[in-house]
């Protein structure tokens, strides 16, 4: 499969929610089939990476990204939840595997500037993610270097949780930071975690341009109906 052009972020929809599908919630035993099933609805594939230390889960690896790259032409967003000590080598490996966008954490503070420089050199779009209790203003100093800002709405690296009650206000704050950072390029605001039928309207109204869809999409009784609903919000 060919990789998306460098302008893919600017070309993402502006008049509806961008659909970012979380591979963690796919049928992992029949992954290629499940990705083919959802593909017509996918704007971005989201692949979580966790080292069991920075985040409690152990998740995904570069060879999986390279395999997904072979069966999908959709942009791949890798969300790194890894310790500072291994962040730069993980960026190299996931860039080699064909990632289009790699997000590190604002909490990776000791290596964050170096990581953003590395992503720039590698020609991979850069994103940053904030844990649910991290002050939103901590992204301000990085914002103009980013293409994506993602706010977690739940504890890091755990599926199936409810949305934190501060999520809407935090998105509004992030939206203001993005608007005021002076970047000439597009910076997409994303919500990840706690994405449920009753939370997506609030997240959308609070400024989320994309939501990371897990079980809400993969386990929908009718994916066509669920995604028509998402796109109409
Ligand atoms: O990272 C996350 C959750 O933090 C997502 O990427 C999961 O895939 C969400 O799964 P569900 O909770 O929606 O089933």
C-alpha cells in the first residue's frame, strides 16, 4: 500500500468528526479482515504502544505497524506510551515501520524537544498526548511544532472506562492554546478514551475534531449506522 501524501493532515475533513479507529479494539486474531471491514469508515488508524512502565498495558510493536502498513492505505497514528529512556529509539523504530504520525507524551519532558527534532528529521508528523490529570497548559510551549494534540479522557492505557468529568473543559482549553500558538499549519485536536455514545456529542461540542473510536465502532451492531451518526454530529 502507498503511504499518504505529506499533506494528509491538512486534507482531513473539517466539516465533520475525523474517524480515528483504535487497532487495540479490533479483532486481533483476524486483524486484516477486521481492518478491511471497517476501512470505508476510517480516516486514521490509531495504534497504541505501551511499555508496561509508563503505562500499565503492554501494547504493540513496530512489526505490527509494518504489517498494517501493507494492508491499509490509511494514515497510521502511533501513540507512544513509553518511558523517556527508550522514547527516541522507539520513534526511530516506528518511523522505520511506516508511521505517518507519532505522538509522544507531554510527560516525556526530559526528551520531548529532542523527540520533536527527531520526528522533524524523519519527516513524520508530530503529536503530543496529555494524561487525564496533566495541566493542559503544559502543551503550550510545544504547540506550534505539533500536528496533533490528544487529550486522554481516562486513565492511561486502560480500555473500557468512563469519561473523566473534566474532559470537556480541558478540550476547550486546548482549543484556545492551539488557536493562539501562531502555527501556520493545521493542528488537530483529538479526544482519546471514554469514547461512548453519550460522550461523543459533548466531546465534539467542546472542540474535539477527532475521537479515537474503540468498541463504539468495532462492536457496533451496525457500523454503517454508527458511523453515519458520528459523522452527523
Ligand atoms: O486508548 C484507548 C483507551 O484509552 C483506546 O484506543 C481504546 O481502544 C479504547 O477502547 P474502548 O474503551 O473504546 O473499548
